[in-house]
C-alpha cells in the first residue's frame, strides 16, 4: 500500500485542528504532510507527531505533489482550489457544502456508504454535521423501510467556527456582567437563547441547513422521493456537541427493543438508554469522543410503526474531522488515490 502525500487545508481552523489531531489518532501513514491556511495564519507553527511545521499559504502550486487534501477552509476556498488539486492528480476530501450535491461527487459517511467512494473523480464530500451523526443511526435501521423522517436539531456553536465559539463565551460574560454586546456571528444573541435559524432561508421557508439534512440524507442512504423528510434546525448555547430528536416511521413493524439491540451492535454508535436511572446521552457525554450516542428509544405515538429517539454526537468529530480522516483512511485502504 503506497503512502500518500497529504495536505490539510484550513489547518488553523476549528475543524482543521481536529483533522490534524485525528490524523495522528487514527495512525494515518503518509509520505509527507503539509499544513495550509490563508495568508492570515501563514507562517504560524503547528506541532504534529513531535515535529514542528510552518503553516503555508494555500496557492495552486502548493498542491504540486500532493495526493490527498483534507479541506476545511470554507466553500469558496474549496471551489477555488479543488480544480487545481484535481488538475495535479490529487484528491480533495472536502468539508464544505460546495460539492455535496453534485452528481459525480460521492457524499460519504465512512462505515455507511464506503462503496460510493469508488465513483470519485477527484472530489469526495463530507456531509453536513447534523446529517453525519444521523446517518450512522439510520443506516442499520434502513432495512425496515424508512417511510417518513422528522428531525429536530439542537446545534452547538462550534459548528459555526472559531468566531462563533468566542461569541458565545464573550456574549455570556457580557450578559452576566450586565454589559452591552454586539452579536456578529448570529442574527440574535446566542447567550441564554435558542435561535431557530441556521444558515439562510430558502423559498420554501426552510433554512439551507434544514434542506441539507433532507437532501444529503437521501443521497447518502440512497432513498428516493417516496421517503418524506422534514427538519427544523436550531442553534443552542452549547459550545460543542449537536443533539437531535428523531422521529421515524417505518414500512415494517419494529419494536424499541429491536432498535436498541441493532444500534448496540452498529458501527460508530453507542446506546445509553436507561431512563429509570436517568441514563441517556447528553452533549457532555459526546464532546471529545468518537461515537454517535443514541438513547430515549421509544415507540412514537404519532406514527404507525414509529420510533422516536435522541441522538447526540461531537459535531467537530463525526460531523466533520473524524469522518474526513476516516474517509482518508478508507481511500488509502481501498487504493483510491
Ligand atoms: N465547524 C463545524 O462543525 C463544521 C462541520 C462541518 C463542516 N464545516 C466546514 O468546515 C469549514 C471550516 O470550518 P471551521 O469551523 O473550521 O472554520 P474556521 O475555524 O473559521 O477555520 C477556517 C480555516 O480556513 C482557512 N481559510 C479561510 N480562508 C482561506 C483561504 N482563502 N485560503 C486558505 N485557507 C483559508 C482559515 O485560515 P486562517 O487561519 O488563515 O484564517 C482557517 O484555517 C467550513 O466550510 C465549514 O462549513 C464545519
């Protein structure tokens, strides 16, 4: 197995830092590695596996002799550099939404639809964070036939980047001290608040974030239009870890016990479900670790053959960095670069 020459684009950002850490944790072997940012952070230092690297400014020529780029530098940056990377024979695993719904771009959750990786033409997309955690829970249940899916998300500020994390901290302190605070990242104050808007509104009244969950779920699980999906996404004053209330109507009858058993054995999922002892997953359980946690598994009272559950995960890991590095690992193992 040939070792790839790797670049991490957006290495100085929230997701990029996690990608760097997880590249080490998953033991990705490489021939060379470089860390890239905008001009703003170029020249800063990153220590990786005990060695100090200087962050380089991303320009087309830095992608010469690079096999795999793990990118988390925003959609416009990915759009700018993806053609340059592909032109040079490289492969980009992209965290932005720039290419996710393009026909020739596999949208992959490692362990869910790895075979789709074989169809790549130089670009592989990483799903949106709220879609990602949901896929690991839904894939093993797909065999019961998903007829209808309703998802409500409670999303942490880390999903909006470093500036948003700082805004929650600074706004909270200002609020507690009775000082004025001007919110910049969010349309409303985020401290002590819940904001029912993530990303911009679409013509149909849903936000783009909500439509990402709808469209990406269909693409990853290969579901057609007969499966009805709806999502409401809210931003909550939590630093890290997205929570989701999930209601599923199945074609076939399935009991909560069966679902619990299936999810206990599912790849990447951990069940915490013992409400009598107040055991259910919360964002604090999920932050900093790999599994997607599922709990509160119960019969849904509104649907025939319905199940409701609560699903929590570290959005920076499974929702972005962990999945990116897992894809990188699969690409290497499958010889796809
Ligand atoms: N946060 C999440 O949970 C999450 C989940 C899924 C996907 N994503 C996606 O991942 C991307 C990054 O998110 P983030 O939260 O890590 O943001 P962030 O903390 O703001 O970091 C952005 C990174 O991109 C770099 N960058 C910005 N413009 C660039 C340019 N023109 N050329 C090269 N590098 C550039 C920045 O470099 P400087 O340090 O030089 O500014 C920084 O390293 C976004 O596309 C986001 O939608 C985020």
